C-alpha cells in the first residue's frame, strides 16, 4: 500500500486501482482532480456528508456510479455516505 500526502492537483503520481477522498469537493471536481490518477479499471471511493442527490446526475462519462452507501458512524450525529465510482 502506498500513502501520498500531497495536494492531488500537484502530485506526480503513478496510476492507482483505488483512490479515496474525504469530502473535500463536489464529485465532479474530485473526478477532475483525482480521476486522472486512476488506472483503467480504477475506483474512486468518496466520503460525502449528506446524500449527494444533486451531484449524482452530473457524474461525468469517465466514471460510472457503482453505489452510494449510507454509513452509521458511532458518535457522529450527521449524515455520512460513501460514493463508489468505477472508471469506464
């Protein structure tokens, strides 16, 4: 496993099979910034707060929505969701 601590838009990275992001932007912006670092069958796993119903129809044609999983996190009163996208 490789962990890189850097701004995704400035990082010189190899291709990864899985990239995670913790609610730092919209889904499409994360795809634009981090999607370039996914290999041809890669997956983006994105942590979001509230269910991203407005963002989901805007997902680019580069990735397909696999699913959105509602998370129950102990000690956290807010909503949390995990969005999984698979590269086409």
